[in-house]
């Protein structure tokens, strides 16, 4: 199993791993992750994973909307050249791992580590299955798509450019911790997180790596929000690289210090989303799937700069379904008050929150991890036969 670079590439793999172990505890699960991946502790600490290897991988940097300008960005060009050699090193390392461990099947979730693993699997004639969570397939999976045995995808197959005969729509695999939250469970989560039992909670998250522009917009409106709602608490997950700057902004609001809770990254995300009355988030497919499963009222701020515009597409699909509120990233940079307006609207109107959350929940498919577990095990049996 492999995936990395962000929580959205790792936590779905672990959800599938857990499902496989529940069905067949004797299956031996190996995880390959990129060398120096900041989230390596996730597979290392997961009870479903039997062994973890780290290998070199490289990133091909290109930015949505930058066009020909990227061709003359010397620092980016040099980094891409360097990372090409990292991929070559990772390819050799992956071959060594595959020859030593001799897996029956490989699951590639995406992320740059999937490229050397997928190429090595093709050379070693080991079947592998890819998965794409976003409406736009990722570059890493596209590079290795030619030799994949199957392409499992989250959205309807017409959104993807793969061979239609190889595609299977399964949804986004998520942990079974993400389910609608009862009142008693919410009270338990509030106690575990040290929050008052009558608190209204606004959760802000830019994903495992954070979101600087979203963080800035929230810190600019936090004082007004907390001043207008005396029972509101802000849970702000900043990403490790943004934590110090966000804390500095909040330090200028000592009056509200007890109602501001900052964390760089959390392993018990289901508790943080579980207590939230309103969630402000990016449009990563994995986070959206978890929030939909928990039936949460969400304001989505898609990142327009990610290659392929996949977050924009994810948000567009859900907005058309009336499942989320979408606010433009560009607009909140210019005018954060737009975000404040939507947060206040949802906090004031429980019926609006409920209708939005119910519509969002209808888009959830909680069986994706089970489907993938079956596909992988069936493929492994075929390979052994």
C-alpha cells in the first residue's frame, strides 16, 4: 500500500487497511511512503500496518493558471530536475522492496511516492490498483496508469480519462469513525477536547498541510465573530508550517484567548469535526467525504492554485447539489467579511445548518473502504492462483 504527501493520500489507505485486517487478520500489509514525509507517523502508528518502508520520490511542480510563466521560473525548473533524479533513486529502492517482500498486489492511492512504486511494480510484473478521490485524476496516477490492472475512482467514471474497461467507481474510503454524531457522542467529544458542553463550535481546517490564505482570513474576522457570539469557540487547525504565524495573530486578542484553540495537526480529526456546528474547509476530496459522512454544515473555500483545478471541480459538484456553501478564495483574500457573513448565517439558523448538512450527507458513500478491500483481496487471490 502506498500514498503520501498529505493526509488525504494517507488516511484513505489506512481506512482500507483497517477493513482488510477486519476481514482477514492474516493478511500482511506493507506501507511505502516518501522519504522525509512529515506524516510518516500515521502509517507507523497504525495497528493495521505490519511494516513501513520509506523511499525517495520527487515532485513535478506546476501551478494551475500560471501558464507559460512556469517555463521561465528557474528555481522551479531546478527543483524539478533534482526531483527527477529522486524518482530514479526511488524506483531502484522500490524494486529492492518489492523483490524482498514479494507482494501479491499493490494499492496506490496517489501522491508522488506512487510513481516509483508503480513503475517498479510494472517492471516486476506485480498487479497494482490505483485510486483517485478528486474529480480530476492526479498526475502521479496518470503517469503510471498504463500498467495498472484497475483504476478505482470516487466520482462517476465520465470524469476520468482512464480506460473505461479498467475503471470502477467506489467512492472515497474513510475511517468508520466518521459517521453521523449523536448528541451524547458530541457531548463526549466536547469533554475530551476540553470544551464547554453548551459551546457552539466553528472548526477551521485547511487540510493536513494547512492553508495560509484561509488562515489569514479567519484571523482577520475572529475578533468580530467571537464578540458577536459569546458561546462560540474556534478550533483552528493550521498546518505545521503556519502554526506560529496564526498563534501570533490570535495573541493580539487576549480577551478571547479561552475560546480560541489552535493545533497544527491532529490524529483524532473525527472528534474535531464531530463537535463542529460549522466547518470551514478546503475542498480536498477526502476531507469532504469525511464531513459528508458525519453530516456537517460546511463552508468550502476551494484552493484555485492546485494543478488541474481539482478542488474547484469538487466544490462545483457539491454546490450544484445544494450540499455545501462555497466561498471564493480570491474573494476572502480581498474581503474576509464575506466569510464572516456565511459563518454568522449558519450559526444563527439551525434549520439552514440542518438542511445543508442533510443534503451533504446524501452524497456520502461509507462503503468505499469495504469495496476496495474486496477488490484488493480478490486481485491478490487471482495473482497467487
